[in-house]
């Protein structure tokens, strides 16, 4: 089976560098155009199913990609972005300036960090990993497109290649509307392309 993975289109808060987490903001014009270009990129690709985070920025991206194709969009709560609790809606620079110790803790021990009134990266990682394993078991043999978030995608890729220790957490870039493709034979994953943006 083939697994196609993309991150939602650019949002207003992406531009403003605000922490989104479980909150949402609208797709920008660039975000909408990116989703349309990804739709064109996948026009001749066989897809049996689209699985999306229920957060609107991902779900809207999924709906644009689907277009008029006869494909179901299945919403999966476990694909939501990490819950950043009290940090959500605030600008990164403001949060780190006001909470320098939190920034240090996050960099030193990503998986041990807990967002105030939110999730820890470890809990988030386990949630996403469990969700993606359930997807593989439920839809084995199908070619699927997953539409999710930067943190979610980093977690999935880390789980695919047995690196759930945070070592690649900040190194793996996931651009809006980028495309990553994997082949899965039931035991091992083969990376065909990661974070492709050549069509944007």
C-alpha cells in the first residue's frame, strides 16, 4: 500500500507565527492555492481514501484536494495537532520571551515537556502513533492520503522508522501542502519522497 501525507495549507496564524495546537485559523490565499496545486499533483494518483484531522485547517485542505473525486474523507481525532494548552493563540516570540525556562526545557528534553494545561510531547506522540497504527490495520492494502499537521506528521515518520526519542523532532521540516510518500509492505516502510514542494 502507498501512504501519501500532507500538511494543511498555510493559515493566518502560520504567517503571524502563532501557536495553533487545537485552535484554528483560516487558510490564507496562499494556503488555498497550495491545496489546489496539490489537488492537481494528485489528480492522476489512485487514492482509495482520504483521512484527515478534524481540525478545520486540515479538513478544508482535504476537501479541496478531494474536489469532485468519489473518495471518502474519514476524520480521525488522533491525528490532531498537539494540544498546546495555555500557549495556543499566542505568538511564539511572546511565549518564549515570557517563559524562557519552558523554551529551554522543550529544547533539552522534547518528549518530557508538558504544555501548561495541554499535552506532553510524549503523550501526543503516543496518541498519533496509536492512531496511525489503527489506520494501517483498518485500511490495509488501500492507497491513502493523510491530511494533518506538522507535529503529527513528524510523529508518524518517527514511528515509521523507529525514532520516537525526539532526536529528529526539530530537524524534520514539514512545509504546508508538501507531499511525502511511503510504500508499506506490511512490515517495513520505504520512503519514496519527503516534504516535496516542487509543484507549489
